[in-house]
C-alpha cells in the first residue's frame, strides 16, 4: 500500500505539469484564429506561418541593411516598407490564409494544379549565389542547393512541408490570376465622368449645392477638388469601365443618367460628387486601363468571393502574444 501510494503521488506530481502543457500548448493551439465556412485556421498553424514570415521579413531587412551601409540612402524606402510590413504582418497572415481558402477551392474546381517540380523550381532561385564582380555565378549543384535549403529551414525553424505549402499557394494564385486575366473583355460598358473629391461631408454638400445652383462643374473642381490628378482637368476622369473605381463609386457612376449629378459618395479616399457626361455600352477599353483591370482582377475576384461566403476572424492580442511566443520557442 505504501509503494502504491507513493507511485500514485509521483504520477499525480507528473500529471500536474503535463496537464498545464496540454492546456497551454495543445488545447490553446486548437483555438480558432479565422474561419472560412468549414475551414478553420488554428492558433498553432497561425503561429507556424507567422514565425516563418517574420523570419523572411527579418532576413530581407538584414540583407538590405548591409547594402544600405554601402550605398547610402538608396534602400531606405525599401527598409521603411519592410518595417511597415512587419507591423501589419499579424493581420496580413490571417488575410492571406482567408484568400488562400478561396483560391484553393476555385483552382480545385477548375482543375488547376501545381506539381512538386514546379514548387521546387520556384524555391531554387532563392538560394542561387548573387553575382560578384560583374561575372555570373556558377549554378548550384543539387547537393549544394539541398544543403543551403536545409540550413534555411533550420534557421527559420520551419518545415519543408510548410514552406512548400506556402509556395504552392503563391503559384496557384498566379495561375488563377492568369486565367481570370484571359477572361477580361476588351470592350464593354463605359461612362465618361467628372468628379470632385471633398474632405468632409459638409464640404461635399457645399460642392453639390454650388453645382445644383448652376455653377460650372469644371471650375468648381479646379477650385476645391482634393484629387490632385484630375482637378486641373476640371475633374475629368475620362472614360471609365467597370473594375477600376471603388465599388461604391462604380455602382453610382453606372446607375446615373447622362448629365445627372450624384449625392456625396463615401469612399476610402473621401467623399465624391460625380457627373456622368456620356455613356457607351460597347466602347473599346484603352490599353493602360485594360492593363490596370488585369492587374487587379484577382483582388476583385477575391472581394466578390468573400462577400458571398461566411468569413470570420478571431485574432486577439492575447492569441497574437501566444503565437509570437510559440514561434520564438520553435
């Protein structure tokens, strides 16, 4: 009985830290950070992705710091961008994971795949030596690449599976974007717009009142518009197809009759008052604007897909702190 009691006591002592570990690491790691319908990003997976991407940002920053010491302030703007990226990274990881769910679902539906060879080929250039003295470096052998890659995984405290999954997502996104770009029409409905950008609601109402009293739109735009690119042209934006403007502005522009004014339209840039000068249902889209539409087609597609689905984010400061600690322990 004494021996049994002693053994039970030892097991109880051992169970206390094990229970604490299970509660703090295992169970905590299962808490959701984001959800897209039935797909859930757990806190442990979030910590792994956050750790990897934090390492990559820091490695880029460290590399540029060395160059900036040799080239003055040439790389300062890039360093500032990397610092901003570091600050926004916790939310960016969630946003990218949400996008990934939609992209993987759509590429699966379309039969778009990425082969293991394609993933490897996208990784290899990252480990090629940089040119020195104007001469092209000697290509890495397979053994040299594998050695550098293993060292990278060890330094980043990540796994081959996670890194390859991140690369696969990027390649799938590129392939989906290419397919969407092929579907962009070269002609379609367009409106010829004038616009005035105001800072406040009172300013926008004042602009609208002046226009309704008969003042010339172009003159008012030159006087008060905050849009520095269009004000000198009297607020003339030219011919605009769908897929260029903020959604609120686009919806208003294509619903207005020719010659009519809009009320103040709230956008991410400020409050707009617009006027439709002309409309053409089958106008050819100008090449620079078509290029812009194609460059943003994946972003627009993701916005539409997310609007139709149940998307939730559960990231809190407490979860972020836990994830950062876990990524540092690995």
